[in-house]
């Protein structure tokens, strides 16, 4: 729960600090500008609010790791929902409006997470999780999108170290194996999810695991 709050607060602060011109730069999400990514974060915050007030009375069907569907093909930005996000982001016209909406809805999502009972069961996308597992899964979401935000920005702040470490641990559970110890948490996440290709030395260190990359999460 603390890692969720820490990661989410840091990501929102990073967005709030961006100058307007950065909103038209590319993000680390294929086909999305920074403004499109920020619009996606608004939608994510809404999803958190909706899920935390959607109680379930059946046994959990997923946990923080199995929450994720895994493909070997990273998103291309051509999915209808991805395209909708681009149109929604353009409708804001001014970065300050996107910042305001993210701050407003994002703060509410953060408060809802702090008030949530970790053992409570919640429903989302036809699945049931404990609130604690759901919020833990979102540490990975926030951390990856913080890296996406920074992809082409030299001055943006880094995700919290705790969130990077927890996200790497979750990705390694998804992969069923550890990434090389020489990889930083950031490099393990970027390479593991297909956000960048490994160089020759990294490919050698990955060994047989390289054939299974990337673990595209959705």
C-alpha cells in the first residue's frame, strides 16, 4: 500500500512539473505523445476509483502477479482504445487542463487507496482480487509509465527506488525467472517489457531468456 502511494505521488508530481512543450514530445509508449500518456493516467485513476468501490463476495481469481495478461508483442498504438486516448488527449488542447484533471482525479484515487482495506475483495474486468493485490499490481503500472514519461525527457524525475525494486520483483515472477543481477531495476523493466532492446552484452547475459522477450503486459 505504501509503495502504491509513493509511486503514484511521484508520477503525478513528475507530470505536474513538466513544461508545456514537453506534452508534445514522444513518450515511451509506441504511438503516444506525453499528453496521450498523461490522458491515459487520468483514465487509470478513474479505474482505480471504480474498482475500489466495486466490492466482490467471491474468492479472488487473480493476485498482483496474475492480474497481468502477458503477450510477446508490445502495443503498437493502433488498438481502438489506444486511438481513443489520443483523441481524448487532443481534446484537452492545453496542458494545464490535463494537469488539472490528473491532479483532481489522481488525488482522489490516492486517497481512496489509503482508505482501502487491503483484505477487501474488489471486482475489475470480470476478475476478483483483494484490494491489496490490486493496488500492488498498480505499482508496476505506475512505475512503467513513469519510465515511459521519462523516455525522451532528460530532466524528468526518476520513479522511486522502492517502486522500481517491487516492479522488477513482480516482472520476475511473471517471467518465472530472475533477470541478470548486473541489470539495474530500470534496465530489467525496460528490456523485460520490450521498451528497449538489449545490447549485445545484455543479450549474452540474458541467455535463453532472450528468446522469451518481451513480456508485454496488458
